């Protein structure tokens, strides 16, 4: 990864960090200025009323204006409340296999 791509990833992470969203399951890839987001975007536990679609759109709008972004693709899945309940018990726990 070149230094410009690393800078772009830091900037994107910073934008997500300003918002009340959980990005622990979000994957950010940047190659030669081409940004690709994947994984899942979740609500923070203390932010049950946040509209994730709106937050993602706001974040995308900000980083798409960045001069290093050449293109953008998204395969982000917005986690619904019922999906979050399924994964709630295993979050933050160590599982023995």
C-alpha cells in the first residue's frame, strides 16, 4: 500500500469516527485512490435511534470530496436491530473452539 492510500484510509476512518456508528465489522480497502467499503455497519449500543443509512451517506459525501479519491464502491450491509440481537451475545467474548 502506498502512502497516499494509507492517508486516505486514515481520513476515511476519521470520518467514521466522528459519527455514532460501530465500524468494527466494516472493511475499508484503498488501492491507488479507489475506495471500496464492505462488511457491516452497526449502531452503537447507546445510539438506538441513529439512521445508519443517513450516517453512511453523510460520511460518503465527505470523503468523496477528498482529492485522492478516484472512485468508490460500496458493499456495506446495514445491520438491522434484529440482526444485532443475534450477534449481541458473542460480541467482545473469547470463544474456545
